[in-house]
């Protein structure tokens, strides 16, 4: 299962992303409140998952916190620290705090993957379990939920030129794209493709 865990995670995130992005067009207070609560729940989930076995699918194994303490060079401790800072920021009712928490989530995504790889090298074998896979889900889904939470553009869906629905919507509402928006859109799209190819490579050849 470990060989295909990254593919399963990637598939699940890509599957739910369109539904979550659909929420981005809604700017009412209740939707934003629900998105904030969902983001917070994902962060608390990351903290809780750290208490469980991160080393193996079955049998005895050390928790995420045990690995973070025993192998400080893995920087897993930094992952849990940044998650705690994000929770504090989300509890501060300021937009700058919310945006900072979302930006930190992307940084923490890199810290998490780097931490898992470094810890695996220090332990001498790949560390993978249901609980750290769940943490991966929480982090990646948190990136999507966080972006939707801080979005203030009700015409966000019209910014994606490869969607025929988006093109028609933009034409009806007279929503155009600036050169920056077009460039940013394709940069993000290219990044997603590169990420998918990287995950495929790791799954089959890593």
C-alpha cells in the first residue's frame, strides 16, 4: 500500500478540489465561517495525529512526536510547531492573520514532506502509516480550503481559461483577465502537472 499511497492522496485531493473551489465564489459570512472552522479542524487533526504510530501500518511503532524528538534533524518538530502557530493565527480575527496562516500551510506542506523523507533516512527505512498518510491528506486539503477561505473574488471560476463553463460565465458577466491573471493561472496549472508527474515518479520509481 505504501507504494501507491501518494497516488491515492493525490487522487482524493484532485477529486474534492473542484467542489471546494466552487465554494470560493460564495462570499457570505456563514460560508466563510464554515470554511474557517474546516481549516481549523484540519489543523487540529494534524496535531492529534502526531500522537499515533507514524512508523508502520501495523505492529509497534513510534508516534510522530516521538520521531520529532528523537530525530530533530528531520524537522518534523518544525511541522508541528508551524501547525500550532497557524491555529493561533486563525484565532486572531484579522485578515492578515488569516492570510499568514494559509501561506504557512503551503510552507508546512514542504516541511512535512521533507521531514518524512529525512526521518526515513535517519531511521533507515521508509516511515509510512495510516496516521501520517492521514496527516498528508489534512495538509493538502488544508491548502485548498485555506485558499478558498481567504478568497474575496466571487468571479474566481472565470479566471480559469481551460474551462468552457468559465469562458461562458466570463462572457456573460463581462469578466476579463489581466495579463498577470492569465500568466498566474498557467503557472499554477503547470505546477499542478509537475506535481502529478513527480508523485507518479515517486510511486513507481522512488
